[in-house]
C-alpha cells in the first residue's frame, strides 16, 4: 500500500493531482494506492494529529498553514517524499529548510506534464528504495492486498491472535499470516519476546511489572509477561 496525501485550497488542483497520480501509479507500480486530499486546513490538522503513515505528500505551502503542514509531515514520517506546490507569493526561504526536506517542487501554474514527470520520478525512487533497500528500516508484509512497508520505529508490538499475526502501531493494526517464532528470527534487536503471543518494541516499554506478570508500554497498553520470558525482560530494567 502506497499512501499519498495532498493539501491545496485549490480544488481543481486536487482533482488533477488525484487523476494524474492514479495514471502514474498504474503505469509504474502494482502496489495498492490510497490517495487522501484536503482543502480544509482544520480537517487536515485533525488528521495529522493521528500521526498517519504517509509515503508521498504534495503540499501547497502558499496555502494557510501550508509550511506547518509540510513540517509536520516530515516530522511524523522521516522517509516521506514531500512535493511542494509553490508560487511567487511565498519566498523560497520559507520552505527550503531542513525541517521539510522537500524532494521536489511544482511551480504554479502547474501543467499536467509537469505533475506526471515529478510524480513518476518520485514513485520510481520510492519503489526502488523500499523494495530493494528498506528491509532494515521497515517490516514488509506480502498479502493479497499487495506489499505493505511498516517502519520499525512505528511498531509498538506484534501479537499472535486467531491464527494470524497483528502488528500494532499507534493508530493502526495490520494482520497477516505468519508465526511469532519466524518474526522473532527476522527482526532486529529493537524487539523482545515477552509472551507466547507477544513481541514488544524495547523502546516502547515504560515499566516491567514482574510481580504482576505485565509489561506496561508507553501508550499505557498492558501486555502479559510469561514466566519463561522474565529473564530476558529483567535485563532491560
């Protein structure tokens, strides 16, 4: 799944971006495509507060809170590709900054061929990077919905439930078929097994309650701790 977000207060631009992005994706990638668009800044800010995973974003920095939006997207998704829509009303000093790290620019008036070229360049780099190089940074799920890349730093825990594995992030849950034993062998040192049904991210552990057989995570979620895994958890205290 590739997630793209577009923010512009120009409705025609949003319609054009969605149409052309679909064309480019169908030509370049077989991944499922999720396109979200906002022209209302309040609704956009509410959405960004959920800390969503966004792979590619297109932001009108001349719009109300446009620069803030681009900065928040970069802060929440360090690997996101940010395309900025710019015009002569805003100085480059406002958006050429480390807190945004734009991958490309679209200068108004925006021509369809310009959008296609920019999107194609971004998408080709995205596919090449994440398919060939991202296994160290992302957990990869292959299922009937296509290939999904979940950054390890977003994963709170893995859970085995109803013969499936569930990955829990701050706001989403992903399911697929596998075993915790297999996952345990293929993920890095940032995770620890605490129960036959749970693997948790070490940096999300808030407190280990040995007497209560519980691991308290930093989102206040409580995960069971079984006796056979207590020794591994004691080393983290």
